[in-house]
């Protein structure tokens, strides 16, 4: 599905840098490049150092121009990339010159969308490209690089072929509906469905548990007021980001900061102390603290070793137990440099420290948890769309068991066909233009 119009966009981030790249794609990309360079010819896949002129023949810059001839390009169309000196003005001037010469400004993700429609990439590869740009860890980048090369596509095709193979038994047998299916054939089909369901369930659970690897881990620091949460945040950041005070309720809203730990870029959320609120502003802050816990991948819970345990501490422990099964929880005893008074049988501490001195033990613990999330070489689903498609596939496989046992083969075949459609939607769902527009619209401009 080749496009007739030619699109252009700045493919690098705005700001001052050594180079900026302007990308063109479409039937007129080469002709526009010739107009801007005043060159009679540009050799495919060769870097040409040349002057760039606007439509008034005024010199804009000296740049490197590379022409990628269709179909040997990212979009499978004629593509030209102009590498000019970095900076907003130069890049914008060249972009405007391409628009005056006949190109139009590309929509967000339009280059990738053209690559998809022209068969250069499928949706799983397109999503990997988009997420690689914003990868939050080195491990995530490695996973996404594999998916760009088609690892997820191969997995999807394998599962899809297995379902089609099972479906073939049913479709053939429907023509002989007056005869019962042999018992051993039913058992074989059930065994194949069991194997597929187990494989998809394993992939789905592994992907959900490793979502922080893709999106960046969220770490919430929680506890009652004045236990040292803000001191711990400052220690993790290695500078005084949060106000530290002996007055309870000093932090009245959530504070978010990013920091790199090991190979991971994480977002740390310092929350307001959780207790019965004294006023409306504090109540709102505490509500946001509870939301931060819900959204976090890792919850760091802080208790004050220098004070006796009270009802507020017990409420925090109950909150911990509520999330113990679905989140990583680190229980910290803080202020161990002071006389020890805290005792509570219902919790076990993972770490004991004094946040005002350093948080090295907590940093090591966080890194251990995050590194552990990528100990598997299994295929990983990298978006909510992919996760939902696999979940829907599993649901259809599950609903196919009953009609198989009762030999209602038309219903059995219906569910398997739905499962095939769900798996295919991960790589190439041609029947949903609205979904495609929404997905590619979330990409960077110029990508």
C-alpha cells in the first residue's frame, strides 16, 4: 500500500546538539532533495556532503544527505535523510524548505505507519521501535531490540499455527457430523489445548510481572508521619529534594523524582504520612499516598525504630499485608542510631538503617529486585494491547473445552477462530483502522 504524497519531519529531539536529522518519505522525496541541494543526482545509500538551499536560493546549511531508494528503506518508499547542524533554527528552516518544495508535515508515527502498511514491519515490531526510544533500562532495551528483529512475531505465528492445526480437525469432522469423534481424538485435541493454554498463561504472567522493566519501575515510600520517609528519599537522590522536619505532616502531597539505580531508571514517590487526617489538604495528600501504593511496583515501608509501635503503625502493617501478594514490599526499620523502642510481632524487617547517614543497603535491595525481573528468556508482551489480546485468546480457548466435550463442533470452531483473530491482532490487525490510528498517533513525530 504505497503512499502517493511525500511527508517530512524533524526526526531528532528539539534542542541544541551536534546534528539534527530531517526525514522525507514518498514519491517526491528524491526530487525535493535535488531541489534543496541543487544536485542532478544522489546515489542511493551514499552519504553526500552538500549545501542546502531554501526555495529563494538562500544557503541554509552544509549537510550530509543520504538517499534510500524504495523498497530498501524503512518505509519501503523513497526516503531521504538530511543530517544538518543541530539547533532548532537550522533544522526548522530545512523542514520548511521541504514543505515549500512539495512535502507535507508528517503526523506522529506516520513513518512507522507507512512501514507497517508497506509490509516492512508488523505491529509488534512497530511497538518495539516506539518503546525502545523510551526504554527505562538496559534489559528492556535488549528485549525490545530482539522484538524489532521479529522474536515476538515468530512466537505469535507459532501459536496461531497450532490453533489452526487444531481447528483443522474440527472443520473436517463437521462434514461427518452424524458420526461421533473418536475418544482418542478428543483427548489429543484437549491435550494440545492444555499445552497452548499453559504456554500463553506462562507468557502472560511473566509479562505482567516484568512490566516495570518496560515502563520504568515505580517505587513508593510509605509510612506514618515523621518516620523518615523524606530523609530516605533525599538519601536515594543524594540531594535534599524533600523538606525534612520534626513536625508531623510536613510532606502533605506526593513528591516524585527519577533516579538511576544499576541499569534501571526508576521513579521514586515520597508520600504523605498515612494517618487520620487533621484537615482537608492533608486528607487529599493521604488519598494520593494510597493511590501511589496501588500504582507502585515496589513499596518501601518505613517504621521509626526510636518510637513505640502504635495504632498508626498497625494500620500500615495491615496495608502491607493487603498488597503482599501483588507487589514487592521492602520493610525498613529507620533511625537505628537512636535508642530502640519499636516492637511489633506482625512484621519482619528486611533492612535496618539510618536514612540520614546513607541508604546504600536499600539501593542494593532495590537493584536486586529489579534485576530479578529479567532472569527469564521467555517472550515478553510489551504493551497493554498485546496483553489483552493474549488474555482474550486464553478466554476463547477456555470456552472451547465444553463444546468440544459435547461435540458441538460449530461452537468449538467459533471460539478457536476468535482465538486466531486475537493472536493475529498482535502483529497485523487490518480490520481496525481506528485502533491503528490511535496506536501510531502515540509515536514520536518523525518516527
